[in-house]
């Protein structure tokens, strides 16, 4: 028995957009449009990183003086270090699978926003 392929709305729109571009403009124009979009995204990322570096001058969290102060062995709130119990408890997230609860809501007739 084959399972149905699940696709998100965003994934569908991306695929439909590429297919429409290919049908309307052909492979080369579509390929150039995708390359242009990727180039723009790269330039935007570079600009964001450069602006961040100019404004704050700190590129790595371990170089941040406030973070260093938190982990200071003598007086820091998280003196046990980055892998200590307190830092793990406060700074790390936990994953809770809520898919069963969502399925139960949908089965009960609740309409959820996507």
C-alpha cells in the first residue's frame, strides 16, 4: 500500500511557481531567475552580517563580554560553565511532540489555521 505524499502549502507554491515559470519562459529564463534570486539572498545575508558586525563588533557569542561574565568561574550566574546543569536548564529548548493532540482536535471538528 502506497502512502500519499504530504506537501505543505509553501512547498506547493514554490513548485507551482517554478513549473509556471518553466512553461511560460522556458528553462533558461527560469534558471536565470532562480540564480538571480539566490544571488540576491546571498547579498542580503552578507549585508545583514556586515551591518551586525559594524554595529556590535561581536560575531561569536563566546566573545560577548556579557556572556563571558555569566560564565565567570568566580562570580558568574552560570559558573559551572556552558555545559553545566543550570545553563542547560535555562538556555536549551525541549521538544514536545504535540501532533497527537492536534490530530485529536481536528478529528473533533476544530478548524486550525495552517
